[in-house]
C-alpha cells in the first residue's frame, strides 16, 4: 500500500482493514502470552514432579482428547473456508460454514463436559478428599488440567459468541464480500483457540 | 506568557464545545464520547481523584511512623493502608498516568491524525479503568476489611488472609486489561495513522516512548493477568497452584509476578522520559541532541527491562548462576537510561534556557531519576542487595524513580500541556513556588529513607527501634511540606483552567504538531495537517538568530 493509499484509507473513509487485522494480531499475542504464563507453570511443575505427572496423565482418556482435536482442527478449516466463501460472494455457503464451525465447537464442549464429569465422579476435583490424598505432583497436575482446559473452553465459548455476532451482522448486511474484516478477525481468534489446544492436547494427554 | 503578542485568532468551537454523540452537553456527552481528547480528560479527572486518595493514605502511613509504637492507627489498618496506597498509586495513577491521559490527548495530534485507530476500544478501555477503580474502592468498603497483602499479593499469605483480596485482584486484573487495550490501540495507531509525510524518525520522541511503552503493555501485562487469575482461582476453588500446602511453589508466583511487574516500571518511566525529551528542546531552544539514540534507547529499555525481573528476588532462593545473570543484565539496563540523561544534558548545553515551570519539573525529574537510577544499581549488585533487601532503602529507591521520576514527569506534562488542553493559562509565579516546595518536600520525605534503610530499618514495619526516630520525623515533616506544595500546585492549575487568561496557540514556542493547532484543539484536530518535513525539533531559526547577534 503506497503512502497516498494509506492516507486515503485513513483520513477520508475511516476504514482500515489492515489496521484492524494488525490490532487483532496484537490481541492474539496477548492471548498467547496469557497461556504462556500457564505453560511456564506447567513446565516448572512437570520438571519438579516428573513421576507424578506421568502417573496422573494416564488417567486421562486419549480417545476423547483425540476426537476433540479432530473437531477443533476441522472447525478451523471450516472457519477459513467461510472467509473464502464470503470473498467469492457466496453468503449462504459462508453462513452455513460458520454454523458448521459452531457445531464442532459444541461437539468439543459436550466432550469436555463428559470428560470433566467423569473426573469429578471419580472424586478428582479441586479440594476433594480423594485428590488431596494423592501426592503433590498429582494435585498440581489436576489443578493445572482444570485451569488450563477450563480457560481454553472459556475461549471456545467466546469464539462461538463472536461467530454468532458475525452471523447477525451478515444478516444485517454489515459484512459483505468486500467488507469482511470482522469475519476474518473472528476466524483468526478461532485459529488461536485451535492452536492453543494443539499444545494442550500433547501436554496433558500424550506425554506419558 | 498570556500577554505575548499573538494575533487575535478567530476561534472555532473546540472539542470542549462540540460533542461527538447525540448528547450536546452534560456528563453523557463526555462518558459516551469516542473523541480521543475527551477520553484523555476522562482519564485525567478519574486519575487525579485516585491520586488524591492515595496521597492521603501515604500521609497517614507517614504520620503513623512519626513515633515508635502505635501513634494514630492499628497495625492491621497500617498494613491495609500501605497495600491500598500501592495498588492505587501503581495501577490507577502511574501506569495510566502519562499514556492514557496525555498519550490519548496528544498522540494523534502529534502524528497528524484525527483520532486513534480504534476510538470505541479507546472508550472501552476507560470503562475498564473505571470498573477496575470501582473494584478497588469496593475492596476498601466491603465488610472483611481491605486487602493487607501489599500490592504484590505474595502467596501463600494472599491465599490465606481473610481480607478482601479478591476484589483487589479483580481490580488489578481489569486494570491490566484496560492497559493492554490502550497499548494495542497506540501501536496500531502509530503504525497506521501517521501523516503520510511523517516517517518514523520524524515522530516526536514522546511518541517513540509511547510506542515502546505500548509494546511492554501488550507483551507483559497478560502475565500478571493470568497470575492474578490463578491466585483468585486458588482462593475460591482451592485448586493447588502456588500454595505450598498443596505442593505449589510460592517462589514461582514471585517469578511470574515480577515478569510483569518489573517491565511495568518501564511502562511507568518511559513516557516520563518522553516528556523530558519534549520539554527540554522547547525550553532550551535547541534541536534535541542524539534523536535516534533517545528513540532506540526507549526500545532497548523495553527489551532489556523484560529480562531483569528476578533482581527483586535475590534473597528468595535461586541458583548462583541465575543471580549473576540477572544482576549483569540489570547493569546493562542502566546504559540506555544513562544515554538519555546525557543526551538531555547535551541538548541544554549552549541553549537559550527559559526556566518556566514545565522545565523546572523536568530538572527535578533528572536530578531525582538519577539518584533513583544509581541506587537501583546499588540494589542490583548482589552483595549489596543482601544487605539492603527489604529495607526502606528499597522504598526510597522505588519512590525516587517512580515519584521523583514519573510523578514529576506527570507534573511537568500538566504544566506543559494543560494550557493547550483547556485553552487557559495558570499563574506562572505560583507554579514556580509550588515546584520549589514540592521538590524540597519530596527530597525531605525520601532522602532519610535511604539512610535509615542502610542502617537497617525494614520496609513495611509498623513499629521500629527508637534509634530510627530522627529519620522518621524528618521524613514525616517532608511529607507535610510535599502535600502543601501539591495543594498549591493543583489549586493553581485548577484556578488556571477555570479562570486563567486565555492561552495563546503556542505559549512555549514548541515545534511539534500540537502547537500548530488551535488552542483548545478542534474536534478532529486538523483541517489540514501542517507541513511535517522539518521534523519535530527544528530550532534552526533560533540558532541562526543567535549566530547573527554574536
């Protein structure tokens, strides 16, 4: 973009898609660092209690984790496809793809619900007698498990809310084939949610 | 100043008269406004209110310490007061002080833009600030008593105490969010909204310092966010994370806390350094010396400042190698700060200095910041640190940098820019007297703390041995002088804003863009952006005049 284009975009039309995306990327950095803090805590405690993290990890169900991983990865694809559909002017297909993305998010959350309730059923939840009877490393492992997957699920919910707003704005005609930066930004956010899960899955389920 | 010969301009309605929303007048036309200038004023008003409260708490703490034993308040109350004093001063005054007030108001004008790039996000970040402030107030007023942990919320005490730690944590978390949004907005604005002719090295240095600050805000604040959330979760749900009873490691909390909170002191000081770089050339009538060095030293401070956090924890338990590395980087970090100080002094050399109040405050800033910086190096040296850790020497060092540095930077900015913001001039003579009283009171307040800290007075103690009393008395008397000075200063500024003579467009003779727009500025700042090819500190006309008169 030459400097004159830049001036035109900023000073007359009051619209700067590049700027909006830049702002979104900066926000995503902050999210990465937010989770980065948790990853540091995880790394330190894993280093301090290797045996116990190893044992505790075996209590998680890898199959459910895998299904969730597939669901989120696929939803990232449908989110990206909905942008392409929007660019090509196919609003209906774009909306349909967003609904599919939201559908995968629900698959993820339902799975998570069953997973957590199974854990709670087995007496593994913060403050429970069964958990406190375990060694320190396992208490820390499950504490982190609940906090990190919980915070991630919170982000999934926020992502769904973003997409619901996007659907509404498509209906209102505020998002069109030449004005879709909000859809792009929501999809960027969704990819972040996906990306963080890609790290959470091996850290909790796969490293034995 | 106001009498200076200015052609009587025909003034257009300013941003103070023109509302951006459907409410023409009244509070709603302010708190729903997305105009960057009005949001800056919103921050100014709310920030000053919190500042006065925190000064009052500081006054009570000093009064309590005038004699050993109980003087006016109980020990528990004392703990709560220094906690609140810290939380309010840090999260509600110094961090938002310069970026959110003066950055908001002047950043777009200085780069030739009509507003920041995300005006609604800007307003949202003020709301976050206000809500965070309300939580801080709630933590004071709710039953249970306000937090007594110190502003650092160290675990395990912050998990165990029965006081209102949770509202205080929530306040700090929300205020962090507000700070992130402001930083994000500024970075994007500086990248995308600069006037096409304003290249990176034609930006005023205040903008450079805001840019470096904004990166720290964006990259460091999330760490404190998640850390405070973890402490909150630990308190509410009993999840084992930092509590040693559940296998957690309190030292890890300290690391995470300082990973943010050390860079945070650069969020506080960098914009003040930017103010100094603006004011010194204007009042010396000289182009700034070493523009690029000052600009890059801001970025260097932002970068190295992120790598020194553990120097707060030399006695907490760390490997010798880690201590050595953190101490070394701490010393490296002093280089960019020193570069700035030397460049400021070189700018003044052979300048035609006009000692108006903004310049005087900057002189105090340099003096006090240098003392704060040197004592910081003493604390950064491993052997000395063992002796001085957790004494009032640390308190003195911190206040010399944060109050003597940033606080005075804010006062300088007020005296420099308030006439522009409100279109009226304050009384210069009174302002000069206020400056003298504030500076004397300030140094009388904190200088004794260095001495008694060196002699072994611990920080945060309610009671002390009688041999420390002379220093405490001196310090408390200093606090009274300081407060008298502050009252004179704020009253003078307030009367100036309300009833002072009309301020001209360019009362100080500045060359940056904000002095080339109307006083007070119009709604979208410019009809046409003036020529920016000459750069922000072009004093060649003054320097040429001096040559000919020689």
